[in-house]
C-alpha cells in the first residue's frame, strides 16, 4: 500500500494551534511538535466507525486497546509488559506534573538534562518542587551527559530524574551503556526515574534500537515509570491519549493516588485511535519514517550548502525535530528575525539554551513546505 505524505492539507483557518499562531501573517509554522500529515488511514477509518455509533458515554479501555499497546511493546522493543501496568492519561505533560507531585515533596529536587522539552523544567515548579538542571556537553559531534557534573548536582533533596528517551530537542537516541549508567545512577541515589518515551516510535537511524529504560534490568524497572503516547508518531496529539507504564505495584499505586479526582479520563475517540495506531498502522508508520528520513536529509543538506552560520552539530537520529545552532548569525532574537522573513521556529531559550544561540525546526511537513521555509531562512540570513 502507498501512503500520501505530499498533498498539502490546508490547516489555516482550522483549530490547529500550530497554524493559528500566525493567522493573518505569511509565516510557515515549523514550531510545535505536530505534523502536517493526516493520521494513518486505519486510525481515520476506526474513528469514522466509532463516530457512527453516535453514543459517546464515559469510556474505559477495552482489552483490545490494552492488548494493542502490550503487543506493540513486545514486537517493537522486545519489552514484555502486562496490561495491568498501564495507567491511562490525557497527556504526557499531565504525566510529568503528576510524577512530580507523586514522588517528590515541596522543596524536593527533580533532576533533568538540558536543553530539554520545556515541561521537564516547569512541571516541578508548578507544584513547588525544584528543577535541578545539568547541561549536556557536545563532544566530537555527539551530545553527551557530563557524568561528573551530574553526580555533583545530586543533593539529599533530589528525589526524581526526568529523562527524555529519545531526546527532544537533541534528536538523540540513547545507547544501552548510557541508559544503564543513568539507571544505575538513579539506583545509587535512590531516585525515581521518569522516562518520557513519547518519541520512541520515531527512530530515524535504522541501526539504532529504541531501548525502553524500564527494560534495562529488574532493579531499574522497579523505580521507573515510562511515559508513552501515540500522539507524536501518528499525529493525534489533539485526541489527548497517553499512558504511563509502571511495573512496580507500589510505584504505580503512588502515581495513581496522585491522579485521583484531578486527572481527566481518556476519551472514547482517544482509545479508538490508540488501538488502531498500535495494532493497525505499522505499514503507515514505516512509510512515515521513510518520508521523515528523506525530509531530514533534504533539510540538513540545504542547511549545509545554503545557510551560512547555521549548524546542525550532531546527527538527527530520531524525532522530526532538529536543533540548530544559529549563534554565528549574531542575531539577538533569531525567532523574531526568521518570523519577519516568513518562518516560525521554536525558541532555544524555552528548552534552557541561550536565546540567541539555538532554534528548533520541525520537519514533519510536506516537501513543499520544507522547500519553501529554508529558502525563506536563506533570505532572512542574507537580509540581516
Ligand atoms: C518529550 C515530550 N513529552 C511530552 C510531549 C507532549 O505530550 P502531551 O501532548 O501528551 O502532553 C512532547 C511534545 O512535544 C514531548 O516532546
């Protein structure tokens, strides 16, 4: 079967957050992490069928939905989970916030590595916990963990570690030895490990496996909760369907207690989409990955040839997001400058990087958009 990732679907004038931001202005939005592609045909068909039922009462996950998740973990990652380990959530940002409340007290510290997806830094603060941040270091074209600095950052108030696996915005796939070292670090310091794996089905480098943090060893699994969702991969973030996988019963009970009465339930349409995503959309996902690999190569090639002063410092191994060093451009506000020339990017400062040094670009779009936007960036650089 062939799938269409080329036809532009006009999103201007729709409820799209990504496109609404620039309504009335000629700015191509390459910021928030959703794609301009339709979801898989299997998801769309399943949703049609569910809508046709016409009854939208309170929903509960049925066995087939849970089985779809369990089987995908086994087939893709060799990770044997039990359906009872799955805790449904309306979003993973919600999951990060619940985690901070469940496993740390006010004034406790939540460690993370920066630059990182902004809620990793803001979630602890939302409930008076403290975000403790350690910067990645760039070594020979590879973003790495500065283990000495990380060790030194641990205080008696550190209770939790937030890991982004694979990493947004660095597009990095963590290798087994790095994950084992991180897991052992958490064991040694008695930290709960919260592993956000929302981008795990979007590995672009076929030689690199995704390794769930909780699959490393029983000892690491006992302190790990894994956050996942079909939202990024299948382009259904607007359906608010995510889940935590927590094997340890006590850890799971503590997490569930923190959700009580506050966290909304997943909707009927969300469950439907989730089941069709994990069970019936593998061929589509593989075609998507081929498209994203092509987009990545096209973009990186254009940047290398045509965008002086813009650097991609490390391989883009996963996600549809690339982290661009724009420091050499010498722009005090690169986002404003690129917007003035018709391209909407994400600001590095939101991820914990210096504002004038980094921007993030989303290449989960049609080739037409990905041809036009970098041309506009070239004009923006020429006009500075
Ligand atoms: C690492 C990571 N976690 C969570 C999310 C968002 O999750 P949700 O929309 O389910 O809250 C994103 C979105 O970009 C993300 O990159």
